[in-house]
C-alpha cells in the first residue's frame, strides 16, 4: 500500500529513514505523477518539450516554491504561517518604496530582506512567547502586512529599477537554467542537510511528534520555532525580490493568494499538517508536480480560475490522504486484535 508518510518511529532517526522501502512511500507516487505530467506535456506539444523550455517554465513558479522549503520545516513542528505571501509582498513594497524615496538601490534591497526577516520574527514571537495560536497570529499578520502594502502604494505601481536587477530573477547565469531554479535547489540542499543530517532537524521531528516530550528532553522548542519563523520570513523576502526582478514592477496586491499554493505544495509533498512527518525530497517533487500540472493546463489554454480550482482540489486531497491512511491502519490493527482473540 502506498502511504504518504511513514510511521513516527521511522522518522525519529536518519538510520530508520534509510530502511524505508522507497516504493512504499508517498514520494514514489509523486515521482510517478511527475513522470505522467511530463509525458502529457510531450504528447500535447512535442516541439516545446525540450530541456531549455522545461527549465524556462519553472521561472513562473519558483518564487512560490522557495517559500515551501522553510515553511515545510515549520509545519513539521506543528505550527503554520499563512502570512508568507504578504511578507513577500511587503518586502518588495519596502524595496520599491525606499528606492522611490531616493535610497541607494543596494540599501533598498537590504531593507527588503530586513523587512521580511523582522516580519517572520514577529510571527515567531507572537506564537511562542505570547502563545497566540499560529493560525490566528499569522492570519492577523497577513491582513496587517497586506494593509501596510496598500497604505504605502495604494493603486500605484513602482518600476524603473536598475537594469542589472532584472537579471536576478528573470534571467540565466552561466548555466543553461534560470537563476531562480538554481537558488531553489541551493535552498533545498541546505535545508535538506539541516533537516535530515543534523540534531536541529531531528529536534524538528521530535517537536512535531510530541511537543511536551521534546521539552522534557531538553529541546529548546520555542527557540527552534522562532528561528524557523525568522528564516521563513527571510526566504519570503527573497521570493518577493525575485518576483520583483522578474516582472520589473511592484504593486500592493502582488502575490495575493499565493500562500494557498505554497501550503498545497508543502502538504502534497507529504508534510503532515499536525507536524512530525515530512521530507525535503517530497516537497521538491511536489513543487515540480504542481508546477508542471499548471504549466500543462496553460498549454491547453485552461483559464487561471480553473487552475485555481484544481489547486484547491489538490489541497483538499492532500488533507484527506493522511486521515484515509490512518483509518486503514486502525482498521488493520483492530482486525489483527480480533484475529488473535
């Protein structure tokens, strides 16, 4: 049977993880889905099915995808941040606003990164120190950060950034792949090493599995969550700046609603909404599965509204799958008990 998540025992140590049969994991199903999506792309438009075109297609969803990596780790601790898109927007708005006021552009970029980092830190302090539920705190800040964007820019759009800035998020470096794709893999590798090969990563799993037990064992639960919120804010700022570089302008409503797509990626990647389970490879596979599904739908001229509906359906499915698997496990356990009697 395919399961989207292994047992808690399997995730308690890297040694146990390596013993899990890959073909029975959710990641394998995601891999099959990705292959099928690419096959459909080839059938629909074989002349466009090239490595360069596929790499170029990733530009449109990389800004959202890089947020999914740190957000995945945060959700593994049992908390969530639904203000990620508004943090990315606020970071870009602060960059553009200070640039318009006459700040040196390098300083505007620093302010943009600082804005996202501080916004993430605020989320962390509200949820860990003041003990506001993470859903409530980040929902409130989603509204707050979006409101600040509207106050600063209104209906105005700011552009005319330095020419070299456009190469950052919407162009290529020395390699034949977009800069944003390179940044995504760099982030994924770093966070993958942290999650799967360090004590910090094992602490993330421990917190998500049993927060009280983690505290009694000496794990600094609040500190780890604050770090994850702050790092998520920093990566959100990077996402917003990448997006600004690609589209060459900033509006107050940029990336509006993108948080749903990011959360869908994380959950489809096998991260359990209540924490304790998930992997970086699952998130990576989910990124490209959803990204190329949307790319395929656009190839056949499907409207963005319909694509949003498909994304919403994927989110519902990913929430139902863990419950379905748990029900099957409970049924089998009860069956074994009855057979022993």
